[in-house]
């Protein structure tokens, strides 16, 4: 119990500075808004009052914001904010009776409000239709109602499954006017028809060419590795004959015997790779040569290329 009481006490202690800082920021924003109002900079003043009211909602703050909206020509926003101020004053039993001040402004603004009515499609209404006004989703009960709107540009859009997005920008203006917007019709979003792919006449020997190059390359690699292992075998044999490990009669100590065995193993693998690589290289060349040719006249030639520690083929011509 003492622990809970301590926690509550600490919470109160911590909350007090936070509330004070929030109140100070709200007062600062309100003063900035009031200064901007006096300078007739209503477009800059209104956001200040809005921010102040979020931190510290008060009847007076809402009345100032409503007055700012009204002076800035945002009649619908002013109308709504006066109503919010009136509701708050009634709930708080405001001694200054500022609810009556708000009501007076409401009555003055009401006949001059510009209203917007949005109607859903009367025929062929798509299932799952969603209508939005300035990015705000509207409920079914909102459609068909004349809603006060601030004068200016507004965007009406609609979406539905399997239909393209419908959108219309409108200009709301006129003292006391009611503007009606009919949504749609929405255009069906047909799946994109497959576009025929224009294929160029392929090389009938392409598969042979690729296969020949791959197999031939594998053969060259095998020959290269075999060459390396041949050098290893030669080195092991030379090591076995040095340092007295093996004599002229091929009598060897344990080290010499091990070196001789490693030389034999390397030589065997080298031989296998040479033979297999040679066969693969030959097969690759044959595949390339016997590949079907294109209809147009072409010339291909393959020339073996051999050099120190290098085996390969030179391929040239047109394919």
C-alpha cells in the first residue's frame, strides 16, 4: 500500500513540471497568434491558435481560433469552431456566457456558408465503393448531405474493386451556394491484355554453340589442372631423389616412399585430367562446328591456340 502511495506521489511530482511546460508552450503559441492577428496575418495566426488549443483547450482559445478562421475567409472552419466553443462553454457552465457569443456568430455565418453535396452513382453503383473528400473517407450517411466547406479547391475521389480510381477537382465558392457533385461513372479496370512479344529469328545453332563453348571450356580447365598436377608430380619425384631419401637403385626411406607415392597419385590424376580434358575439348569443338547455321551467309572458324602453360581455341567469324 505504501509502495502504491509512493508511486502515485512520484507521478504527481513528475507530472507537475510537464503540465507547467505544456501550459507555457500553449500560452506562448496563443500570444504569437494574437500578435499575428493584430498584424492581419490571419493565415499564419490560425495554425498558432490551433496548436495552442491542442495543448490547452479553452473556450476563449476556441473563440479566438473561430474568429481567425472567419477573418481568413474559412467560413466552414469558423462555423465548426464556434460550435465547438459553444459546446465547451455549456459543458463548463461558463460564467461569462460565451456560449451566447458563439451562438451569435453561428447564426450570422449560417446563411452565408458554401455547402457541398456529394452524390453516389444512382445506377450501376460498384460494390465496395469508397468516396473520399480531400483524402477523408466518407461514410454512406455522408453522401447526399449538404456539408459546409471552406471556399477554395477541393478534391473528390472514389475507388472500388476492379474499377479505376475516379477523381474530380472542384472549386467551392459563392455566398450561401450549394454545389452538387455526382460521383462517377467509374471505369472498369480491365486486366492488361498480354502484348505479343516480337521474337527475332533466333540462331538455330545457339544451343550447339553454347554447349560447345561450355564443354570446350571445361576441357581446357581440366587440361590446365592436369598440367599443374603434372608439375606437382615432377616436383615430388625430384624431392624424393634429393637429400638421400632415395638412391639410384630406387631404395627409399620412409620420407622418400611417401614422396614417391604422392608423385604417383598426382601423375595418375594428371593423366586422367589430360585425357578427359582433351576429349571434352574435342567434343566442344565438334559441337560448335556441326551446329546448324542461320539462313544468311555466315562464316565461322575455330583455330587452336597453344602457348607456354596455355591451351585454348580462337573463335572468329559471324554467327
